[in-house]
């Protein structure tokens, strides 16, 4: 698979050219409203003085970093606000390759393709660890794959595309594996508000110098276009302190700083948004998961009910997850999903569907009719 060429837009563009209406289940862009506090923050910002329209601190708006630090139980100085979780993951990957002796980045298979694309982009050796039959990356398999050549291990929980959630015991093992192999664990936690099990554990709770946690507000606040993410690095005065210093320097050289109005709006939303907003969105998605999984049951498809996130992977008998078959679904069923082969080898027979559309019911009916 060519991970350096984005494949999502290949399917999206095909669907847009279709001669019929198509339910888009390709992209992970939420279809619900952001918190009202975010809109209020934007309106407030428009009336601020001229000095508020200039650069903010390169590492991020101080008020926003303070708010994040209090919520995550970390020192504000360890936080770098980034251009989405994508930049956060990139800074962590590059830093891990520079700081640790190995040249390998270990990724799960199936993999979120942009992880693999970044690893290829920076010239790392890439190792893939297949998930178990239930879609989980097991610590045992990661430990077997890790070696002195490993510089970075990437874990995503809740997971895109499998929906797996890693609990405290599993996360403790992932942290231990990184420490044992003198490597960096990057824990991408961007879907942390979409845990349906109550078992999600952040890697930050282990206070390890071998951990960087990344996150963003893109999914939790339904603002993928705002590009406000962050990374939490080990302290600058610790044994891996250069990770933070190098990330701050690289972020400044590339971006100078992030968007000040976007950060301000996110900060105001964090101040004013209660847990009901996130609970309502989880309930919405669980209803969609029920509907879609019932359709998969109806056609005899194999699937793992997601424990978190908002994606479902299904395998249809005699209909492997190739681009050709996905294009056929677009043309014949009016449903666009992502082929399993875009995510690696272990689930190349499967197709991934994003449930961030209000027409999940219609998509489910179309798939039942087609299959």
C-alpha cells in the first residue's frame, strides 16, 4: 500500500462523481453542532482589541494550555498546542526517532494510514503488529515485535479503524514495553470522549519519561476545520527533556504559532461546556452503531462492535475490501466506505464505515438491499 499518497480523497472524489446520491461513510468529520460556548467564543473574539489579533505564544494560548493541563493532570509547560493531532503525532514521531537509538516505528495493523504515511515520510523503518481476532492490539504481540531497533511505538485508543479501547492494564503494558526497549510510546487519544466501555485509560496516568500523549478537539467538539490539537511531552528537566525542547523549536520554525482565534474559541468552549454535551454525542453514536450492526447481522457480515470511536469494520462474504469493490458499492448501493486494504494487511478483506452521518439508517437499508 502506498501510504504516502492519501487514499481517503480517492474514494471521496469517486463518490462525488457518482451519477446518484451517495451516503458518505468515508471521512471522520462529525455531523453535529459544536458546543455553543465555541460559537460564543468566536463572537467574543471578534470584538477584542487589536493586540489580540497578533501572535500568541508559540506553544499555544496560555489560558488554553492551563485549562488542558488542569484537565489532564500535567504541567502546563509540557503542553504544545499544535495544528491538529496530525502535527502533534508528527512532532512526537520525529522526536522519538531523534532521541532513541532505533530506527523503527511500530504500528498496529490495521493502521490509520496517516501514521504509516508519516513514518514513511521521515524515513523510518516501519514494523506492523497485527491485531487479534477481536480487533485489539495485544501487549504480547507488541512485546514480541519490539526490539533494540524500535524507537517509537504508536497506540491509538479508542482506535481508528477497529474501535478497540485499551484499559489500564493494557496501557501499563504498552508503557512498560517502551521503557524496556528504550523507545517512545505515542498514545493518540483523540477519540477519548467516545469511549462506550468506561475502561479507557490515558497513557499520561503512568507518568513515564517514555510517553507522549496526543489529542485534539476536532472530534470531541465537532470542529475538524479548526485544527486545534496538542501534545503532552515529558518534562524538560527529565531524562527525555529534549523531546519537548525539540518539539517546541520545530513547531515554531514551521508554524510560528497556531491560530489564535481558534484557540480562544476552544478555550471558551472548555470553560462553558458541561459533560452533557459529550454524553449526548456518545448516545447519538451508540444508536447509530446499533442500527448499523443490525444491518451487518442481517446480511451475515462479520464485524466487531466498536468499543469506542465512530467507525465500524465489516467483512462481507465473497466481497473483499478492495478499492474496486468499494467503488462498486458507491455505484450500485449508494454507500461510500473505505477499503480494508487501505489500512494494511490484517483486515484487507474488510470495509470501514464512518458513522458520522445522519443518514446511517438509509445506508444500512441500502447495504441490506445490496447484499
